[in-house]
C-alpha cells in the first residue's frame, strides 16, 4: 500500500487510464508510477464505486467513479520510481492493511482478495492463476 497524498491513511495505487491502454495496462502503470513495483496480475477482484471530490464536474456533479481492482504479485521493487518523492510504500498483512486503509471500498476489495487468496492460492499453492488482468 502507499500513503495518501490528500490525507491520513493508506491507499492502493489507482488512477485513470489513457485512450491507448487497457484497464489492465493502466493498473500496471499506476503500480509502477505510484508504488514503484512491477509484477504479474493475478485476478480481477471486481468493480468498486467511490466518490471523488477532484472529479466532480457538470457531467458528474457527485464525482462518482468506478475502480477495477486487481491484486499484483510483486516480483520487483524499484529503487527509483516516478512518485517516490510524494509516495511511501508499506508492506502489510491483510488485517494490518484493512486497519490502516483510508477508504471503505478499498477495505472491501482487500476482504475480497483475502477470500480469493484463501480459496485459490492456499488450497492449491502450486496452482498459479495469472491472467491477463491487473
């Protein structure tokens, strides 16, 4: 997880995606830019909805956003990354992450990941479920 630049608590890397990339490519890019990590996308956890004050406009006065969440099996931790001057990454257990997570929707994604991990990875540790999702 990484620190939030707009207040207390920790968050996951997130952001919009460019016209020339998929949501999976965007998730991988955001992980590199914000957290300085590279790895493999494991599974699509689902879509989560949240409100963003910075994205409120005449088309969406409530600032409603939709995030696609993917766990990333980190294989490389970069020494230098684009947002290292404003972001600090933290390695936590799932219960620690839930306790420190800033947003309820991210806590729900963590709980979904915990269930998926227990069902797919702990029950069959040799099975690798690497898809094209991020």
